[in-house]
C-alpha cells in the first residue's frame, strides 16, 4: 500500500539480476516505469487525438462514426519510440471500439482510417488489433504521484463514457498491478530456492504472496466506492466487448479489417478482460495452477467441464497472445524455472516440509478467495443488472444480455467472449483444488474435524424457551458444566432457588408502566450525561453527531421541546448516560423516548429512525434486556436498508459531512448486530453482501487512519467469519484455522500496538478513547478464544479422568508442544490478557459499570481460565482466573448478567482448586506409600488423609491468593469461592429445552478415555488435523 518501501525488483547476487527489464518488467511490475504518454506530440496525429478528446460526447450524440469517417488514413512512419507506438495503440483501440459499438447496431466493418494503422501498430507491438487489457489499463493512466499503488491518485487517460465510474474501473486494475509488483522478485527467489532446498526462502515467499493476494483483494473490493453497477453495465461494458462469440450482439462473423494493400480480413478477437493480466497468470504459473477451460460459450461447452473439447485452445493459453510479448515470454521463462507445487507435494518427512505444504495451501486458498471475490463483483455488476429488461434501442453486449426471458446466468457472455459464470467458477475451483491436491490427500476428509454442538434452549425469566447458539458464551458454559459434572465433581454448579434470570433482567425498570408525561431535563446534568454516553459507546457505536452536547443543551433550553424524532434521540442519549448513576431517571427518559420513536415509525423513514432504534437497542443491552435488544435492533436494521445506508455511493449524494455520518451509522449498526449475533449465537440481521461502506481509511502516507469504530467492525467481521466457517459448519480444519489466524494477525499488526498504548498510557480523564480501545481489544481476544476453543475443550477432555476412577494426574500423553496443545494455550493466553487488561482499567476507575460487550467476552475468558486451570495448563492461571472474577464483580454492581457470571466463575474456580488439591494429595500418598518401604513408615489411610486436608481448605484462617496474586486472609467473601457452588443461580439457567444426554451426569464405567471424550464431543477427531506437531501459534501474536 502507499507508504510502504517498495523492494528493489532485483537482488544483487541473484541469478536473475538484470534480466527483468529485458521482459519489459519495471519497478512497477507489468506497468511501465513511468506514466504513459498523454498525447502523440506530433501535429500529424492531431486528427486522431482530437476525435479521442471528444469521444464521450461523440458516442452520446451517436456521431462517432461520422467523425471517424472524416479522418484520413495516417501513416505510422512518424512513430519513433516504444512509448509513441503504445500511445498509438491506445488511441486506435478506443477509436475502433467506439466505432464498432457506437451506433444502434454494431458495425461489422472498420473504416481504413482506423483499420490500416491499427493493423500496422499491432504488428509492431505484436498484439492483436483490439482493445486489450494493455490498451485499457497498462498504458491508459496518469497519476498525481510516482507511486502507482495509490488508487486515489490514479486516473484513466481516456474513457468511452466520460464518467468517473469508468476511470475508477480502469484505475483499480492499475493499482492492483502496482501493488503486486514487489512479489515478482520474491517469488523468483523462491523458485530459485527449490534447487537449494532453501525452505526458509520458499516459505517466506509463499507467505508474502498470500499477503499480497489479500492486499489485491482489498483493492478489488474498493471497486464499489466509485463505480456504479448500472453505469458499468450499460455505459462501459458494451464498449469493452471484442468480436469473438458476439453473434447475438451483432457480429456473427467478427469484424472486417482492411490492410494497407486493400486486403479485407475477417477477425474474431477477444475484448479487454482481466484474464489478460500477466500478474494473475504469474501467480498461476508460480503455483502450478492449471486451467483447462477454453471459455467456449454455450451449454455443455468446455467452459463448464473439467477438460476441453478436442482441438479447443485453453483460454489462459490463448490470451497470452493478448499480452505484450515481453510479458508472455517472461511467463514462459518462469514456467521453466521449477515447480513449487511438485516441491510442496514431496513427502512431509520434516517440519520444514510440513510448513511448506501449509504455506502452499494457504496461498492457493488466498488466490481462490480472490477469484471468488471477483465472481461476487461480476454478480453485482453484470448478473444483477442483466436481469433488468433493457428498453434501449441499441443492440450490444448489454442489451442482448438483459434477460427479460430470465435466461440463466450461465448463458451470459464476458467481454472476452467466455461463458461468463461457468468459466469463472471453473477457474476458481481449479485454484482451490491445486492446494487441496497436495500429497493426493482428500483434504476435506482428513483435515476436517467436528466442532461440538453447543446450541441450547434456555429458559428466560418467565419460563419461555430462548435459543442460544453454538458460539455464545452461555453455550460454552453448558459444555463446561457437562464436562466438570461428569468428570470432576457431580455436585458442581448445583442449582438452588433464585428469581434472577441469565437471559433477561425481569425486574428492570425498563418494563415500568409509561405515564405519558414528558420528563424534565436538568440542563446542569446534561454535560455529564453526554460525557458518559460518549465514553460508554466509544469503539462500539457512533450514532450521533459530534456536536451532540451543544445540540442537546440548545434543545433542553427550549420552553417546550418538540415531540419529534430528534427529541426521542436526545432523550435516549440522556437515558444511556444515566443508567449507571440514576436508573430511575434513565427509565423515565427511555420510556418516553421509546414511545416517541414508535409514534413516528409509520411515517417517513429517515436517519433519525435508525438512530432512535439503535439507541433503544443499546439501552436495552445495558439494562440486561438482550432479547428485547435483539428484537428492536431488527427495526433499526430494516430502516437502514430502506434508506440505503449500506451503499456508500448513495450516502455520498448528501454531501461530505452527511456522507461520513451515514457511513459511520451503518458501521455502528454492524458492530451492534455482530455483537448481538455472536453473543447469543443467532443469525445476524445485516450482511456485507451488497454493502459498499468501507471499514478502512488510509491517510496521505498510505497508513490506516486511527478509528476505533473501524477497528471494531474489522475484528467482529473476522469473528463472524469464524462463526460461519467453523460453528455453522460444525467443522474445523487446519487450513481453515490457519486462514483465520492470518486475518487475526493482520488485524493485530495494524491495531493492537496502538490500542495497548492507549490502554496503558491514557490519563484518567480521557475515558472515552480508553474505553473504546478496551472494547476493540476485548473483541479481538474473544475472536482468538472462539477459533481455538474446540482445541481447548478437546484437550480438557483428554486430560481429565473419568469421575469413577482414582484421581490421577492429568493425562500428558501428548506433548505441550503439539499443535493441538498450542492452540489450546493460545485460547488461554487470550483469556489471560483480556482479564488482566480489563481489571487494570477497573482498578484505574476508567470503565463504566455497564459494559455489555466487555462483560460478555470477560465471562468467556473466565470460563477458559477456569477450565485451563482444571486441565493442568498451569497454576499461574489461578491468578488470572481471580482477575476475571474481580473484574466481573465490579460490573456485577450494576449488571445482572455480570452478577451471575461471577457466581459461575467462582464455582468453576472452586471446583478446579479442589480437583488440583485432590490430585496433589493422591500424588503425595503414592510417593509416601513407596518411600515407606524403606524404613517401615505407616502412612495414614488414603481416605482419611484426603478428607482431612480438604476440610482444612475451608478453615477461616487459611491464606490464599488474592485477585492480583498477593497472599490475603481467606475472609468470608473469599470463603465463598470454596462454599457450596451456585447457591444463588436460577434453576431456569440450567434448564435445557434441548437437553444434553440424560446420562451426562453419570459415570462412564467400562469405557476408555477416548470414549469419554467422544461422549462430549460427538467423536471429535482432531488428531489427524495436527499430525507432525503442526500448529497455528496464535499465542505468539497476542
């Protein structure tokens, strides 16, 4: 990206030093070394240039053919430099395509004024006489700077439509070519390293290539910013079409060219297509991706079949003739340098070979994902517009593709003449299969493993069954409860009587009757309440204008406040700000505002509707009314879609300030939606599909701007991917885990250092930024815990013995260095870091008492730390478990959920400590029994000794570790950790609508340890997944 130092294309000492320029490969990759010529300076060629200057208006007025017919045949003899020949090729390509497609019907004949010089220029450059990728992109741009990777500084020299949309369309490809330039020498060194078996260089190259492809994908995603699909489909795409397979568009025989000897030649040529990009084909060549499609149009053609028909030329081979000769010769040279695919396919007899395989599979997946992104763009820019019947009188690629008869998408033709969708699907699938075919393994069968089904139906405060999905912290608790009660202590988590529900705070003032009286607003309290609102919403949502304080003060000073949506928003802001200090006032403001919001719901929808119901959602989340919040959010989401907030090009029509506000409002809704969805394990109400609002912004140096809302959107989107790819599929694989790991590492490298610095150094008075940083970091830690959780739970089951057997030490048959154990440790490390950072802010009094996102993720971390301690991952985890409990206790003063979570965490810690103590006692007794044989010592009976020592743990004078690890007396409050667990937990909490196995609390006599594990996890098999100590060391990046 801009700002990064571009590596030198050739490394000194390399066997390839100096050979790249001979293939016309520059520091900018396949782009020229400097921006192309803007004009042919010789006055002789002014007739061409003048027509090109007016091209958009001539096309619009349907006067292009008349203008071209007035031009005389010009000689190419006055073209001297290669830059001039390229410029002439660009000019004639635009004039030719404008002439062919610029009337009501396509012209089958090019006039000599174009065809004669066009054939001569094409022959000189060894390119076909058609608008190729080179003419439209590589040689058709200008830049405000020397770094062609900066998309915002690029502009196309020429367009058919004269629109910014078309210029942006071409510029995206130019920026991608420049962005990918640095990877060319990197991969050449990787290919050279095959002969030396230099694994480090090869693995590093593959990893860098995966990152490069990811960066190209992000640039491709920016297509939505300034290119409207309907403009592209109707005003741009028709002029990019060639003459091959264009019979339906009016060119059954192709186009008739006349050469300098008056010989007429019919030519059928492919139009401009990104399939002609040398960079993308370079990736295929390096990785050994083989494409077999000929791209032939029509059902049953080879475009949709694994192989090609006899005699049909493969598309990717054919289009190399549409590339500059130096570039296609370079690709041929690279194909002879060696095969990374064959090298990766060698037997994995070493850790280096195993890692090489993983890196190879990761980069092929990244390239497949890139092609999948391209298919999504094709769907939006071609498939969707094609379904709308065209009323135009012209016949071209757009009008003949518009499907009033609802022909299938498979029959659409690309500008390159391919069977569009079948061709793209096959190309994508062939890319994926290249990585999957390593070692001839069935990757889907061998590397996938089941993820525990943890979805539950729990009872709410009124006894109604409520769905809690797999990824929710409460579902994790139910799995932990089953394991602990079946293997450690059957009486752990024993429910007693309580009227407090985990899911809804039934006694909340939110449900008080509404009096209808307008609440009084004390202007003296407004500043403090708005300050609290800004603080608690930082990094979570940005729902109101930056000068909200002045607006509310002005509003509150009015003698009679209007009963409108703005008043509803202002009351809701004050209600959220009051929740932690005066719940009575908060409920009064909320009830009145909610009534106002509903009263205007039936009228015209606007941005205020979205703001109001998003604020209602936020208030109810902070009031422990999560189901109510889930329902009200649905209104906000539907309203947002109704007014087009998900489309930044729509938002941009309202001016710069409103554009930014609408974009941020959409991103705020995404954060709320993802939190609700992930924390409850329910499907989201919104999606990134058809969404063009960017969640990344770069400064002038190409670095990501610091924006806490963007940080939260990005990490929660990764978490959503984890839910969709792991928990929805109920499968986890090595390749999948590694892909998610890369996303998290990328996010951490960009955000984590800055967020940690804010949390560590922010002064006490700057609560908003600190709170926002904490919320974003907490979501990151939860994402790590979520993806590694299956490994931790599996390790726990392997380490814990059956409850009917003697309490031996945890199983350590698998080394802690195994991949499975490392991933489990990554889960624990993330939980430890979250507990420590949150408690630090609590002790510094920087966090409000109602923080639903932090509380939910903190609860998950307390469970992870408890089971980590229980599973023998280290006694130090007691310190971090107590930290999580201390933090939860702080929130429990205002948050009913936090109160219940605290009791659960205490009970789990108590069970873990008792289990570890029993294990230590048994171990000591075994040692004593052995040593007694030396001198005739007589140890006490096992049972008596154990009971005695366990009784001692509950003596008032016992000292234990406090929340920060210090020795403190075991007072009555800390004594509760060891008391009968869960004396205050609602039985409804543990009532399962879709219950566990009825025998889950019984012993597993007669079954070995593997069977016990299978009982909990449904025969989960992670051993093949991580053979050879393979791992994704997420902990290293935390």
